[in-house]
C-alpha cells in the first residue's frame, strides 16, 4: 500500500523544513518497507501570491485525497496589511474547519540533552513528557453571535459567544481518554466550571464518559489553577484535555516549558484519524532562506503522523529515537546551541537524523 502525503510547505522557513520531512519519510519508508507518494499544495502567503486566496479549493481537494497532511508554516509581513480574510493565517483556520480537525495534540517533551534550554529550574522540568489536547473547532473562536456593535447611545460593545454541544464535548473527551490509554492512563480535564455554564456541561460529560474508561484516572482542574500548576509542577500531568480558548493559552505555556520552539511538533486530527501535522512554531521570516531553521519540530511531527494517522508505531519510535540520537551526539541548530557549540544548518541536521535512522542508532 502507498501512503499519500500532501506537503504544504507554506511560507518563510516552511519550504526548508518540509524538504527535510520529505527526506525523512522516504528514509523511514526504506527502513520499514513503507511506500509514500507526495503531492504539494499551496497555503498561506504563497497561495495568496499564486491564486489570490490563502486556501485555494484545490488545496482542500488535495488534502481530502491524501492520507495525511504535513504543513510547514504560514505568514509573513508581506501579507500582514491585507484585509482579515486575506491573511495567511486564515488558510490555517480554513483547512482545520474544512477537514473537521477538532483535536489538536501538542506533546511537550523535554529531551534530557536540552534541559538547560528551559527557563525553569532543571529539577522542575527534567523528564517532562506531557500532552495537551485542545478542542480546535468549537468554543468562543467560532460561537455566534459575535462582532462589534454600536449602541444607540454611541457605546461600542464587543461580543463573542462560548458555546459547546454535548456531542462536541464527548468527541474531544473520548480523544483525551484514548490518548491517555496509550500513555500513562491519567487524564486531567481543565475547565472553569465554578463560573461558566459551558464548563459545567463539559465536566458533566467528562464524568459520564469516564465510565467507559475504567482504566484511566480522570481528574478535573480549573483553568487558572492549571496555568499555575503547569509552571509550578508540570510533571504531575500526563494528558490534559480542554476547550479551544483555554487550550490555546495552556498549550503555549506547556510548550515553553521545554524552552525551545524549534523542537515542538503538533497534530490536528478528525474523527477518522486523518490528520494535519505541523511544527508549533511559525514561519520565522527573520531566518527564512538561510538554512538556519531547526527542522526537528517538523521531523517530530513526522513521527506523530506515522503514529497517529498511519498506525506505524515502529517507524514513529525509530524517528523519535533518531532525533534523540543526534541530540545525544551533540548536534545542534542555532536555536538550541549553547555558546561555543558547533551549529548545523537545516539540511545538515535533517541529514544527521536520516543517518541516525538508517543506522538504527
Ligand atoms: P515564529 O515562531 O515564526 O518565530 C519566533 C522566533 O522563533 C523567531 O525569532 C524565529 O526565528 C524563531 N524560530 C521559530 N521557528 C524556528 C525554528 N524552526 N528554528 C529556529 N528558530 C525558530 O513566530 P512569529 O515571529 O511570532 O511569527 C512569524 C510569522 O509566522 C507571522 O506571520 C505569524 O503570523 C506566523 N505564525 C504562523 C504559525 C503557523 O503557521 N502555524 C504559527 C505562529 C506564527
């Protein structure tokens, strides 16, 4: 069987890091007897330049025909002055919505070799390995009514609506339990049930579906406390599941525990397990085209793609081990190098991971 992968390089450093991901997938294919075929599509600023919109219909069609999507990043100053619906980031929101990618998985894993990169004390973060699951297609980012209005007395009011159906909560809740089952079997549901009705329903649904997962320990935490606990004692968590707005904020907070944005992968999944995989960082226009980007977040996104959509756990493990191995060898890109350490370029780092994968070290 041939796995069809859609590559969406996007803008800035996107093309450089996605090129490394393609090399790695081919190497993983050789090693594990997997066949990959690649198509390429446009999204973000490059799509605006080529077709006038950040998400051409053709890109959505290509994604629907693929088994999985690997995205670089979108955005850049060149497109920031356009109207809101013609900004590169609209391409991202659009593809998530079009493909029903409601579950955003963000692991925050600290490689032991990079413990010094975190701004937190090493005993707080050493050995950190948690996953934040954010609901991605509901809540206040999409709820109606929304907008800014002027009242008859001239007062302007802004309004957004936090809304969740029971079915939306159950769907992301079950994703949380399923992921927790594959890991440490502990799920913390984060809400604000002391104030918000949406959260009261959220908690009720979580408690109801927990009966189907007796092997997973469910706990609840208010979002303000969760923010505090993430920086106080992050290792108390295994898997955290939460709604869109809370997840947006907490996942960035968790990501930064590891100290290096160039190391963080993510997955956005729909009900069938189809997924879009991308690094957490943006298009880094300041270093674009200079072979300075760290490709490891994208290569770790490849591992997630192999694990969560293709079900190729052995290949996923091997990719993660190859990344750990290059770090163990002391190989670094500029963002994770300490003063005096030799710095590799993007393709050199990609080649080193491929070599580690082929060598099986
Ligand atoms: P950014 O993540 O692009 O960059 C922040 C800093 O981190 C920069 O100094 C950059 O050089 C560095 N950096 C990021 N990725 C790196 C990597 N792989 N290796 C080494 N260094 C890396 O965030 P920003 O500067 O706030 O945004 C730049 C553009 O990216 C904006 O247009 C923004 O809208 C867009 N953006 C896109 C996404 C996405 O595509 N998912 C996410 C965030 C921001």
